[in-house]
C-alpha cells in the first residue's frame, strides 16, 4: 500500500515554557523522545516529514533529514510553518505539534474527507480547535503575508482562510498534549 501524497511538518520550535524551558520534542516519554512518538503515529500516514525546530537541530536530524529553523526570528507556530513549508514535497501538508504522542492512525484520512472544498481542515475537540490540521502548500504566500505584517496568531490566520472543522471529540485522548512534567509522569 502506498503512502498518500501528503507531507508533514512537526512543530518543535517552542520555548518549552511549561516544561522548565526544555526542548519539548526531545523530552522522553516511556524511553523515547516525544517527537519519536509523534513520528511513529504519523509516518504511515504521510510521505515525507519536515521538523521545524529552533535548537538541537542535529538531534532532530536523527528523526528526519529535513530540520528547518524558524528564519523569521519571531518564533511561533505560524513562523515555523512559513520556514518549513517550502521544504515539503506535496501540496497537502499535515501540521502537528511535537508533544502529541497519541495521534490517531486515521488522522490524515479523516482530515482529507473534509478537505476537498477548503484550503484547511482542522481538528476540533469539544468545540476547541487543535494545533493539528491539513493545509494546502499553496497557502504559503498567505502565511508569509501574515508573518511579515506582524500577525503571528495561528488561529487568526486559519480563520482567515477557507477551512473546515473536523470533529474528533470521540478521540479526545489521541490529541492530549504533554504540557507539563506532571502530564509526562502520568503517561
């Protein structure tokens, strides 16, 4: 079975404020870095993986040869996407954070069902949008425009684009973020 023509960007460029400034993607959960868990969850759903990271680039390269730092100097998810998107092979790009180790194995399939007439299909859990979505690479000029005009809020940008909301409330645990040492200890 061939992989779908979907690229993936794993966002691993955060400051780690809630985990004592640690590089969250490299924090271990059950003997593996969080980013490895994310890759294990999505690798059969995508064709290529790009990691957006701002530190420990060499460590991230053991998980993907494409590790792209945020070129804007203004870190944040939208800036990370702006830097990494040109390195993606395909027009359909899955965006996921590095701290969701339990992503479902039908994530891309589900997002693709609501993607045909929109440029973005975003995951919703109980009326709360998640930092997990499928987007078209052709949105790159829009991303650049937002970032260069000082608009760095990802959800604000998403809402400005034609998008669909895909309800994954029945799989809420699959989108659990590891945002604190306590949450890591509980898993």
